[in-house]
C-alpha cells in the first residue's frame, strides 16, 4: 500500500486537473486556487478545467466517473473555493503594492515572461481597475499577474477587495455550477473515460471563459465609433485568447503524454 501511494504521487501530473483532483481532493482545489491567484509561480495550474471537474466530482455521478471515495462536498467547493481565490488575489495585490516593479524585474525564463506582465497591464489600463479585476478572472495567466499589477499601479486595497470578491464568486461558483449541473449529461456521453476528453474540455472551458471579454468588446464598439484604438484592442484580445488556448492545450498534452502510462496504472491499482 505504501508503494502504491508513493507511485500515485510520483505519477501526479500538475497540468492534469483529473490527476490533481484525485490526488488532493477538496483541499487541493482550495490550495491550487490560492496559488494560481496569489503566487506568480501558480499561473500554470489549470484553474478553469479543475473547477469544472471539481463541480462534476461533487455531483451524484462523481464516484461512477472518478472511482470510489472521490466525491467532494459541493458546499465546501461553493464556499471555500471562492474564499481561497479571494485571499490569493488579495495577497497578490499586497505583494504588488509592497514590492512594486521589483517583483517583475527578472529575465524571461520557462516559468516567467515579461509579456505576461504586459498583458495584465494592458487589461488594467484598457478596461479600468474595476472591470479589469473582474474580467481577468476568466483569462488564464492574466488572472495571476493582474493582481500584483493592480497593487503596483496603486489601486486601493479596499476597492480591489470589492471587485476581487465579485470576480471570484462569478468565476469560481459559475464554473463549479456548470460542472455540477452538466455532470449527468457528461457521464451519459463519456462514462468513466473523461480522461480521454480532458484536452477538448480545457479548450472549451477557456473559450467559454473568454466570453465576458468579447461581450465587453461588442459593448465598447457600440458605444464608440470604429477607430484605431478599438481595432487594436480587439486584435490584442484575440491574440491573447488564441495563445492562452494553444499554450495550455499544448502544455497539457505534453505533460499528459509524458505521464499517461504511469498515471493510468496508478488509477487501476
């Protein structure tokens, strides 16, 4: 049993939300949401797909899909997960206000690129502090870097907290409820083979998460005359969306191919 448990932990794929959910359960969801929103190194965690699958894992068909003992508390998710996301983002804001540009004064590496900070600053300046904090929740990578950027650019902590709460509840509970309510239909379609469909699920969730941004663009285009500024904003957001989907899907696929034989074995055990 000790060897089996050790094997399962060694087979953990951090880009695979199913692996994370089975290994760490409810506490793991809380910890990952905190890390993704509060720590710069947490941007690579699959927050959207993890929340969706956590909602599925809280449904009546959870154990049929993931195995015995994998069901998690829907109350624990709906209450605890937004709180962890709020605390994480608030920590990111505090770090930005405390250390300023020094947080980002580092060369590009495999885990950090200056373009991530530039994207976060772009959204902050384009949509204004309140909208940016809410909308950033739905954009992978940006939701990690916008919080310290908001602190660095001087957004008041109290104002940030208000919109942080709004964004966290909409993002976290919205995706959780989507997974919970759609779980039965998903089980009828794929049974317990949800691992085989994780990459399409990741891409679909990211596309859905980007809808608030595109809605904001449409509203802005209706409110203003067509010009260079709106055209550049639309192009930039399209590039960010495509890059986020392609980058996360490619990374997830690479990690999944590397670990899948070992990972499946641990599940059968």
